[in-house]
C-alpha cells in the first residue's frame, strides 16, 4: 500500500520535472520567450544578443519597447548592492537591500555591446548607447551617448548625416558575397 503510494508520488514528480525541463529548453531556444517568462516586458521586433542572466536579479524591473536591439554582453543592473556593507546593522533595512530602480528602453533604440545600464534610467525613443558605455542617467530621445559615464556625443540627426558621409557602398546580397566584397575592399585581397 505505502509502496504503491510512493510510486504514484514519484511518478507525479517525474511528470512535473519533465514538464519544467521541456519548458526550460523551449524558452532557452527562444531568448525573448524566456525573458518574457522571467518578467521582462518586451515589445515587438526586438533583437536581444546578451545572455538572459545579464538581466539581473529583478528582470521584471526592465522594460523594452518595440524595435529595440540589445548587443552582446549588455548588463542590466536594477539595484544597488552597496548596502551589503552595512545593512545587517541598519534598522529597517531589507535583506534584499532598499534601493531598486527600473530600466526602461523606449521604441527604436540600440544598445551597443558590453554597455552597462544602471537603475532608474529611461533611454530614448530613437537613441543609441555606444559600446562599453556606462549609463548612469536617462538618455533623451534621438540622442547618441557614449563613455563612462555615458554623455551625449551627438544627436541622431547629426549621426545620420555623419554615417551617410562615411558609408562604404555595399553590393552583396548574402553573407558569402559580403565576405568577398569586404575582404577585397578592406584587406585588398579575398579572405
Ligand atoms: C557610439 C557610436 C554609435 C558613435 O559612433 P560615431 O558617432 O560614428 O562616433 P565617432 O567614431 O565619430 O566618435 C565620436 C567621439 O565619441 C567617442 N566614442 C565613440 N564611440 C565611443 C564609445 N563606444 N565609448 C566611448 N567613446 C566613444 C570617440 O572617441 C569620439 O571622441 P573624440 O571626438 O573625443 O575623438 C559608436 O562608436 C558605437 O559605439 N557603436 C556601437 C558598436 C556596437 O556595439 N556594435 C555591436 C554590433 S550589433
């Protein structure tokens, strides 16, 4: 009797475990589905190249609008851990810390590789963050920021003008052709 019951309980645990494992694998296959499952609000047509772990311990404090690109290695930090130095002696302090902030990226923004985004900021719409920048303050609409701390370096309109002037003409329509074209143009030989 007891053995049968134990077997039934065990079978139930196995079924549940298989379900969670399948869900986990499915979500990891599609990063955006997984991040939404973790609580990140994500709009339409976003491209996210950073690892889901980089959304930190409070992914539900991060919100991305439509048409947002997040480069590789971008880090979202939604709390200040510095209170670990003193919070066990501080009256009324939460074991989780007491300083949290949201990170909101509005529509049509680009966050360059390895940028670090700190709490309490809003970026955009139509703004970009340079590679490796540390964003400590909100970024106004249509603005390009870079550096540590990130500062505006130009408006989006000035960036487009500059980009258009420096554009390398490209004829390739697939990656193989692009490789040939760019290695010849930039190295002087096909590689
Ligand atoms: C920020 C960025 C968009 C600016 O491009 P740009 O307007 O063409 O910038 P420029 O190269 O003309 O540089 C303008 C100034 O900003 C500085 N700057 C540019 N990018 C910077 C960066 N990421 N961090 C710090 N400073 C930067 C330059 O040193 C230059 O400073 P100076 O005027 O004192 O010489 C670009 O540099 C960048 O970081 N792009 C993201 C790349 C990336 O992450 N790609 C991933 C592929 S998905």
